[in-house]
C-alpha cells in the first residue's frame, strides 16, 4: 500500500492511494475516501454516499488479474472527486444497469472509461 499527497493545487489537495487489486483492500479505499470527506465537512449521509460509491467502484474494477488499484482523490472545499484505475487494465469494465443506478444515486458526477479501466466519481457537499 502506498499513499502520497500533493497540496500545490491551490485550495485543493490530491491524495493518491495505491493498493493491491484484492477484495480485502476495498475497505482501505472506502475508509480513506470517507475520512477525506469527513475532513472537509461532509454530513454523515454524504459520507455514507461516498462509502457506497467507492465500494461499487471497487466491485467494478476488482474482477481480473492480479495488479494494483490506484485511487486519486481530489479534495477541495465542498467537494471530493475520486478517479480509480486498475493496472494492468485487463478486460474492459462492465458496468451493468444496477451498478450505474447505484452510482448515479449516490454521487453528483460519474465517468466510466471501460477500455482504460477507469472510473471517476465526484460528490459535492450540500452544506
């Protein structure tokens, strides 16, 4: 597991988390993202939405060969965006209707790049 942080993005910070692509590490990703959301003032419900979203993103990226999942989290006042990628990419991401509905219900933005093995979600604080 590797974590790095960059704060030369103006008011935003970028935190990168790299984990083995194994289901038992999904919890670490969920805890990291929800901890960041808590730090910038998200409500309990908003944090729970992000926890659900990161869990769903992990389920989309995890089936495949051994490798690494990388989460790039951009945190700024009132917003958290997460881009998750899998290396090696392996097969394209297959997001079914249920996965899309879950993600669209809990985040404000969703981008899926099936061929690149990348998912981006973003949530804004309604505070």
